[in-house]
């Protein structure tokens, strides 16, 4: 059996020292931030499905998001507070993931077991799917929130005197085949991320029993399918003219 070179072992120990926070704390940060984002994605999915109820209903929903707790809070305050919290959680999630990935690679060294099941594939590609989803979030904000060209369609219409065009902008964006394809592929990758991430998050928060793991696995699968089908059908419906 080949022993670990002293230099390599020292480098890995130095890496763990430099990165500071203990691994268990990073895992908790990832679990809490990931589950919070999952809850947001599910709520966002429910909002997205309102696209089938017509433009007026969908636009009214967009307006309502900015009126939550008014007049107790200023117009749009709750929505912006939610955005800030989500951004902070996203940064924390990426930061913790980067440190844990670096530590795992340093601990494994050059010799890594190659597993070929679909579960191991999803687990290995978590950093990749996470980065793709992160990139999509940036594009999504530039497209449907800020209306920045060329990401947003040429006909993007910003809010005017309290009048919203959320339905019109969504349809205009996903009517472009390339945008619909990017959206659909991202939903597939997001589903895989949720499928594995739900189980890992439950484990990192102390759910290590067999029954808990089984429930977490099934919950992750159900949520992944719901997110995939609920969101991925929207661009298809738009391209087919079901939603216009």
C-alpha cells in the first residue's frame, strides 16, 4: 500500500487551516441556504404557473409582489428585502461549496474512485450544475427583471406608472428558440441539483437514519420532477402558441 507523501499531507493540512471555517459549519451553511433557495424556487414555480391564467392575472401577481405589507412597508420593500436575503444566501452557498470542494479534492489526492451509477454522476456534477444555474440566474435577471439587451427581447417593456408587462415580457423572451432551449436545459440541470442536494442537505443537518434518508430521497425526487415539468413546459406552451 502506497503511503501518502509527507509533503502532500502537509499541503492538505495547510489548505484546511487556511480556509478557516470547520467543514461541519460549511455543510450547515450549504444545507440551510440550499433549502431556503429550494423553497423560493417552489414558490416561484407557483407564480410561474399563473402564466396560464392570462396576462391580466399574471401582471396583477407581479404588481402584488411589490405591494406586500403596504402601507406598513414602502412599495417594493418586501420584494427587495427578499432579493437581498436570497443574494446573501446564494453567495454563502457558493462560498461554502467552493471550500468544501477544494478540501475534498485535497483530501482525495490524485487517486479517486470512479463510480458509474446515475447517483454518482449527479453527485459528481453538482458543482457544474450549480454553476450553470448560477449563470442562468444572472441571465434571468438581465432578461426579465432589468430588460438588458441583447439578453432581453427587443420588445421588453418596463413598469410604467404601476402598470406591469410581466406576461408580455415572459412570452416575448421564451418565444425565442434559443432562450426557450437555455431555459429548458437549465431546468433539467436544476432538477438534478435538487434531486441530490435535498438528500445531502438533510444528511448535513443530522438526518442520517435510514428512514429519514429514504424520505429525503423521495422528497428530492418529487420536488425535482415538479420543478422540471412545471417550469420546462412553459416555453413549450409558448412556442406552441398555447400561451400568448
